[in-house]
C-alpha cells in the first residue's frame, strides 16, 4: 500500500557545507544529505527497515543470535541511527557504541528523531579508524555485532577498506560475533571484490547479500558482506532476502570465493575510495 505523502521537511546546513534534510512521510523519516537518501526510520516501528541493504543486515542479526538476546554492538558510521534503533527495539538492553565523524549531523538526527531515553547507545565523534584506539579495552573480543557503514559524501574512504583496518576490527569481535559491511560498487566490481577479499582474509568466512544485477556488475548498488571468525550458516536468510523489495540473493562463502575471481586483499598502501554511486543507489519502498 502506498504511503500518504506528507510534505514535511526539516533542513540544516552542516559544518562541512553539506545540507541535511529530514523528510517526514507519516511515521517514516528519511535522512538525505545533499539530496541523496542516506537512511530511513519508522518512528512507530524501528524494526521496519525500508532500505534493502539495511533490511538485509537486520535479517542477519535476527538469525545470528537468539531472539530478544541483548547484544554488544559497535557501529562505524551512524546515518539516522537506524540499526542502533532496530537493536534497541528488538533486543532491549543491548549495549551499543556508535562512531560518527559529523557531530552536527547526529545532533540534527537526534533533534528530528530522538532516540529512546532508556537506550544504551553511546555516540563517539571522530574518524572511524582513529576512534578505534580510544574505545574501552573491555570491548576487545566482546562485540557481537560490528557494523561498518562509513561514507564521506558518496564514497567510502580508502583508509577504512584495507587489511590493516579490518585486522584491527577483528580484535573486537566476540568468538561468535558477526561483522556486517556495506559495500557500494558497480560495473567491473574491482573495488567490491578487493574489499570482500580483504574482509575474508582479516575475519574469516564471508557471505554476501545483494541484488543479482549488482553481483553481475550491471548497475551500481549495495553489497552486504557478512563475515564471521568460524564458518556459520544463516538458515532462512536466502528466503528472507528473496522476499524483500528489491529481491536479493545470498552467496555462501564458497560462492563468494568463486565470485572474487582471484581478487586479493587490499592494504593501506594501495587502498582506494569506493566508486561514486549512481543517484539511484537507494531504493525507497512505496
């Protein structure tokens, strides 16, 4: 059913010069930066995840851990705090740390869509990689869900795509922890294959979730990498991914290995930012 459109918007100019907009449509709030949708939340039901790649992350988290189990989570990149809200709603009592570069963006988000007062979500400001060294040492080896969704403008910075970076992240993962990474690419998929090879070497077995057209390089889009230290299955994930809009497919670790086509891990010395995505990267459900 299509939503009834409500043309209510709030805007703010960030210190970077970019413009943040909160577009309200009933209970849904879409965060846009310079006109590009970044995140969407349902204020009445934070478990309702609209953007495809974020919904795929939610499916993995639902399947990876027992229902309602409180988690320790670390999020690199905040957006509209969609996944932190999702975890707080579905797993009350979860302890969450968020690292975000732009303080004024989060202040804007929290003003237009406040977090639940009881939520245990701490936000740290600064560069994602630099802030890792400042996290409490008690998090080392204790993080159940580690989510990487870092963008500077329309691209993922090179320094958060390398083997050195993901090796540092690996130290935070709990033995049964799950790393979720949003990767944006298209066409020849050289960037995506390099990053997935890097994640797989630094962390371990890696599943991938995406639109089949993105997997084949036919268009720009998002690929979610799901990495664990030991081999894990996620029963029902393929069905859930296929039933959403747009439909997506899941690559097992063995299929991921074939998809890589011999790509090798990327180090700091040769890391590059992600390609600039198409304006249609995010699909909003109607």
